[in-house]
């Protein structure tokens, strides 16, 4: 009988109810107040994946610049700076995910479930 009930999100009191889209998986339509945290979790996961892919692309291009420098100190410096900045970006992303995880654990929410 529970499966036949339609989960609904309540709008501002007195204005009725809003049903979630039928195509949305049930784990995202829970009425226990976790919808925003699920959205933040998905956004954080996607941002981390995009940052990782961008880091790999930057490291490959910096390596190519370093190999094609042919001893030119200016090109070697540019490639070295690009590698250094990529590593700093990786540390910033890892720090942001770690900080979000610590805050979520202190507050008691499930923010970093990393599932789609």
C-alpha cells in the first residue's frame, strides 16, 4: 500500500500540493526534507568530476608544452607554472569536498553520497 501512495511536496500552507515529476526516481522525491541536500550532493559530485577531467587535460597539455620546449627557458617556465597551478586547483577541489564532508557530518546530513 505504501508503494501506491503518491509522494507529494507541500507548497506554502494554503496553496495546495505539488507532485514531483513521474520520471524522477523515488530516491529523489522523499518527503523527509533531503531534496536540497540531494541536489547539492549531485552538484558537488558533478563539479568534482569536471574538475578532475579538467586537471587531466591541463596536465597533458602542460606535459606537451614541456616536451616541446626544446630547452627554451621561457616555455619550460610556462609549462612548470601550468603544472603547479593544476596541482593547486586539485588541492582546492579536494579541500572543498573534504570541508563539505566534515560540515555535513557535523550537521548530520548525508551530503556526499556520490550516486546518480
